[in-house]
């Protein structure tokens, strides 16, 4: 027998009481170290990509290679965007996690 509409709405509004908690599983500190290392590796790679892109941009500008100049500019913008994303990743996830916890 199907539930009446009011009972289904009450069932949907049920709060299971689950929230993130640190220290619940073993290895959490190791996972945090791995993610921090991946983020650092990404930032170092972006620094290299930015240096190469700026070099290509300068080389294309001084040699009259418009395609190389355009590709250098695109690479510099992408590297800057990647650096912004890597630097802001923790804040972005924290913001949306806090925003999601306010949903009722």
C-alpha cells in the first residue's frame, strides 16, 4: 500500500544526522599529506608552464611569429587560471561544503 503524500514528505524531510568528522578513519593524516603534495606538485608544474609560456610569447613577439605569440599568451592565461584554481581549491571546497550544510 503506497504512503500518503504527507507521510512521504515527512520521510523526505528526515535528517539522518550524518556530518563530516575528522579522525573517524585511520590514515586521514596520510591522505591529507598526499593531497597537499599533489597540490604542491601542481603549483610547481604551473610555475614551469608559466615560464615556458612567457618564453614562447616573448620569442614569438621578437621573431614575428604571430602563432607562437598567440600560443604563448594562451598558455600564460591558462597557467594563471590553473594557479588561481590550485590556490583557491581549499577555500572553494570549504565554501560549498558550508553552503551545502545549510540546506534543509
